[in-house]
C-alpha cells in the first residue's frame, strides 16, 4: 500500500526527480505522481523520461495531491508556497527540501489553509548536477533526511514525511530551524563556499600558471572543486538565506586556517601533524557513519 494516493513534486530537478524515480521504482510513495514546473523544457524532459503520471505547469493541478513537495531554490520556496497553498485540500501536507530553514517555517505556517499541514524536510544528499536528468532512485540511500517541522505541527503529518524519506532509503532526524542551519553551514554551505573560492583563486592566477593548474590538476584539486560545478542560482540563494550561520562558521574556519599557516611558517611540525591527524579522524568517522 502506498503512503499517499497522490504526490506532487514542484521543481523536478536533482532532488525532485530522484524522489519521482524512487516512487516509480518502488511503488510505495504514491499511486499517482504529479510533476509541475514553469519551464517547458523541464516538463518536456520529465515527459520523455516518464517520471510522472501527470506533467503540468498548472500549480492548481499539483495542489490537489495529498502531499505537495516544493523542490526549488530556497529563495523561491515561499513564493511557490503562496501560489500553491490556496488550492490545497484539507488533510493534505505541504513539504519542501530547502537547505536553509530560518524564517521559512513560521512564515509558511502562518499562511496555511485550514486543515493543511506543513512539514519541511531536507535530504542531506546531492551531486553537482541539476535538472530532471540528474536524478537517480538511490540518491538518498543511507543518507540523512532532516525533518524540521514548525512548532505545533500535526504529529501524524510529521510521521508521514519521516516515512516518505525512509521509503526513499534515508535515515531521518527531527531538528529545530536554528540547529539545522548551524549544522548545514558547516557540513554543506562552507565547503561549497570554499570550493567556489578556490576555483576563483585559480582563475585569477597569471595566464601561464592558470593554464598549468587546469592541465595538471591533481586529485586533491579535482575532488575538492567538484562541487564548484553546482547550480549558481541555488547556491547564491543558500549563501544569502543562511548568511549569519555561514559567516560565523567561515570566521571560525579563517581563524583555524591562520593557526595552521602560523604552524607552517614557524616550522612547528608537531602542530601541523596534530591537525592532520585530527582531519584523518574526522574522515574515518564519516566512513564509519556511512556518510563517505
């Protein structure tokens, strides 16, 4: 038996199309799948890939689902919610996958129609690719899906969204907005900021050195900068939406980087080795936690 009779995904990009693929593959998420987007080319690809039973640019159609998932850049979530909520039916659930929660929960909770629940969730999974072709059914396998319900949310609705992500293969954890944003600033937003910045530094080198860097990039540069291929609009919105937590985390990183620089400058081999060993320990923990 499927969790929902119908599930609508607004914005079938990497995350949204992966949910649709999982739903198609398992049959456990919903009997009827709806995909909605305002981009005709996206809708064309969704039809070609046969990701949904109903493919539309009409949010009123999507809103008739038992569960509506907004999977758009964080800066557009509120606007899409305001468009879709007036058409949602009592007993239905609105969710989203935004990676920054501050402000969204109380704002959307305040405009909910009678009988509609709002249970946002953030799957801690992704790649540097985007669009309907980027998704795959196992994207969320053994990853965390952080569920961030506003205060007073119906507990049955919370359980439904937890179950949705579990059926996608994820492990779930309920967090508060502020805690969620602090964690994501460290594990996701700062690494992306650094990757973009390192690429910018490489681009600003002299032409001769820049060409050599790109020609002879070692695995460290390639691996670390992989995420710099991510969607620029999405990451611009994330950086601005989570600026306080991100800047605080960046300040901490800059201070720690300066300590390492001082150790190298002073030839302090013990301090250098100690920090490298701590880094290795963190990496081993990621592997043990099935997050690597």
